[in-house]
C-alpha cells in the first residue's frame, strides 16, 4: 500500500472536503444547500463546480468524463467523452462546462424500457445527481446521474429511489412535528448492504460454458466434501483469497466505499464483504461499484468472482442483506428505542408504521427480491423462505405485548455473560438474540431485509421499503393532524395499539424454515409467493399501482414498464440457460459419456476374449447404468429442445414466464438428475470441463 489508509480513503472521490477546498465559498454553500435540501441548482453554480471538478480530475490522471447511470439492466452504463476541445492550429484545451456536468444525452432506444420507448425514439437524458459524489475510475471522471426519456419517464433505478427518499422524508417529518420534534426538517434513510460472492480459479471458469453464459453451473455431481463440516465459515483466509481481499479493500477505499468486514462464508469458495452504513442513494451507488470492482480485482488475481445467487447446487448460494434505518437531520436514529418516554414513544410510532407497511405490502417486498437466480435460494433452508415476516426479538416483542395489553413494560435487567472460564473478561449480554431465518429482522436500531439476491441492485427493495413506510406514516399524520395537544399522548398510544393489533400477523420470532411456519403463515393469510412469476403477478395489483402513483414514485406507465422488463428478464434468463444446457449436452457431455461407454464396452470385450476366466459383472453393471443415463438424458434433451421452441412462440409474457418455470425448468432439473448421476461415474479424463471438487477447492 503506497499511502496510509486515511490518505488512501476517498482519494478518487470529489468529496465534500475537495469541494470545500476548490470551490468559492458562495458556490460551495449553494451546492451544499442542493445536496441537503434538494433545492434547484443554478447553471452558474454548475459551471463553477464543473471547472473545479475537471481540474481535480485532470490532476488525478483523468482524461475523459462520463455520466454514470443505472439503467434497468441491473448493471451500470457509461459513455465516455474526453475533456479535449480543439482550438485550431492542431492545439487543444481541456474543457468541461456546467451544461456537460448537468445533462448528458445517451441513446435511450437500446436500453430496456418496457414499452416506454420505441427504437425510433432514441433521445434520452442523463441528469447529474449532486447528492452522490463524482469519482474517478480508470482515468475517467464518473458523474452519478439519473436517466430519463425525452418525454420524462424514468428509465433507470436511481430516479424512483430518489423519489422514494423524498416521499418518506416528507411523511416522516410530518409525523415528527406532530410529536413535537419541530427541529427536524429532513429524514434520511440509510443502508448497509452486505455482499456475498464466490471466488473460483479463472482458468477453470473458462472451461465451464454454463458459468460463462449463465453465471451458474447447470449440472455437476457434488464433491465428496461440501459445507457439512462447517469449517469454512469465518475460517482462516487462504493466501490467494487474502491477497484478493486486500486489493479489493484498497480499490474500494480509493472510491470512498467504506468496506469494513470481510470473511469466509458458509459454503466452500464463498465469502462476504460488508460496508459501513451510508445514505441510501450513495449506498446503492456504492454497491453497484462494489460488484464491478470485485470482478475486476478478481481478474488481476487469476480468479473469477461469481455473483449469481446459486452458482453450485448442494451448497449455500449467495444473498445480499439490506440493513435499513431512518435518521433525522439532527442526527438521531428513529429506530433507537431511547431512554426517555418521549423517545420510546417515537420509536414505537415508527415501529408500528413499519409493521403496517410490511404487512400491507409483503407481496411487494417479496417481489423486490424475485429473480430467476434467487428462486433457487428462497425457501431452500439457506435463505429466508418466500413468506415475508418480521422478527422483533424478545425485548421489542415484550414492549409490543405491553402496548397491546395496556400493561407497563419492565425492561429486562442487563445480564452478565457467564462463560464458565474466569480468565475471560466480563461483558453484558444483549437483551435479544438474533434470528437468521427471518426475512425482515430487527437487529438493534435497524431492520435487516435478508431476502435479496447477491447479483441484484439494492435500489428496487429500498424503493419499495421507503414507499411502503411513507404510506403508513401518511396515514398516521392524517389521523393525528387534528388531535389537540393535550390529547396527543393518548391518541398516539391508541394509534400504536390499533396498528400493531391490526397487523401483528406479520410478526414471527420462530424458525422460518420449519414446515409448521408454512402452515401457520397460511392460517394467518400471509403471501407465500414461491416463484418469480407468482411474485411479479402481484406487482401490478390495484393496491400497488395506487401506492406508487399516490406518492409519485412511479407513474402507471413506468410501473407497468418495469413489470414487463422483469417478466422479460426472467424468460430470457431461463431461455439462455436452456439453450446453454442443450449445447453442452450435444457438444460436450453426451460425447464424453459415449466415449466412456465405448471404453467400458471395449474392456468387457477384451476380458471376454482373454484366455483366463475373468468376471465382467462390474463392467457390465456400469455399462448398463451409463446406457440408462444416456437414454434418459437424450429423451429429456429432446423434450427440452421442444419446450424451448414452444416458449419462443408465446406472446403473453406472464404465461410465458409460468411456462418457463413450470415446464422448461422442470425438464432441466429432471435432466440434471441423470447428468449428475452419470458424471459421478465418469473419470475426469473423459470430461471436457472441471468438476465441482476442482471448482470449489482450487483457490
């Protein structure tokens, strides 16, 4: 490391300290006002910022700039322009204007739009988001921007997120003022997204077409060892992995991404990185950058970073835990219980709003985590089930029960942890255990939404969470708005009690993996949307359309465009997987199987022709098994080819998505059973690809 960490951190970010040093005081104040209050930024201010930003970028080796945005592809996009401007006689100057900073014009026709834009309607705009700092990546100044069409529709993930942050702030401030917190003018949602991933050897990765095209293995016999020994979780880092993680930290720190925690995860070759909390908008940008940097750093170490939710069957897949909280502009966390009656009441108001929001919009929460990849995890006893519920823990549940029964709550006294070893230091136990099976768990001044898939943008889930809670807070503000001051305490208590009573079905502190909970959730009337098509169908229900349009998060057209894009992505993902499987079977696996069958057959003939009495029973049994697998695989191969062609002809995308799930995936899974069984009998020398034992234990 060339610099110490404080010098390294944020060295490639046009952060507040840089702005303060490089901008005139009046310009800096105007920019801070825009960032903190969302006020309009004048072009003269933008021009001044652009000059300073360009000078700083050039000083740090940048030659180009780009409007860095997040289209509905799930990844980021960028078009690079150089700073050079010809001035005649073969001379140039380095120039960057406020107009170039504020607005860009990428082609909008080639990005997913869900029908919002036709191919001939190409014009689109990117608009600078001053709340997310610009940064330098590979000699290019990257300016975080929103992306919209010529007619103003949001074509990206950032715009609805910013809208949702404004909506929840607006409604939260209303409620806080009714509770007597007149000094609060803004409420900020914060997020810390934990990121799980796999690392495999790059050369081995290149030999797996399924990993290259699909991000996951479509077949593969289990290695003799998986995660059953539980020795990988938090285990000592292997040198190659440690070197990768060190470089990854440095690259992220340069970009101002507060990478904090790194460790081995449960499955072999699986790891996790967790950052410190940031404002939601910045946290989303940072997570998109983190995934990109992970892959690039892996390349330098001869590794491939896999972000798919289920790269390997039989071991845990990868998720992303969205740690969400609410903070005031005065610096107080609204999900902190507090030590005074007023602050505890405030906490309970916001807790009740969240309980109502999660219950009313559990279908949207599930939908926000829906994807073809994540369907392999949810409900598979490695991630939360597809049923959305809330875990509150003993202490908060005790408070809630006291409210429901009009009882006084006695907070449990702090208890010293007894380890039985006197040499160990004394410390106090937390008042609540954790529940790692819960989809939405209170973990102490924050909620952890655990359903997300590892490759997903965290923008979508936070848009839904922000908007749903904003709706509940809007109800609260309406109910309390005309209450006289002397009656407010009683009215607030009644509101909390009424809300929790009406929505307590969503609270569950037990084992979410158990069959008993599935039955209990059904009795409670909770959604159990097991697949992406089921979840997406709920996305455009009347109540959900009303939610998004009421708070101006998405117009009806923008909402349905995203619905179509999700359906289309689901179908395309499984279609690509099916075609990849067909290609591997015909070009690689079946020829390998036939070659080995031929070798076994030749061995049987050789033994039978020998002059000695040698039994061929084992070889004949092996050949019979291999032949059976070959016939079964061939039959399913033909069915898969036919089913894939049928899917291609379907025009109703919802029906097509169900067909992909119910028919195409079913055939693929059945074929995989025979492929995996056959692979376990074939020597590695006959296979054209590396098996699970090599992929999982080679780094």
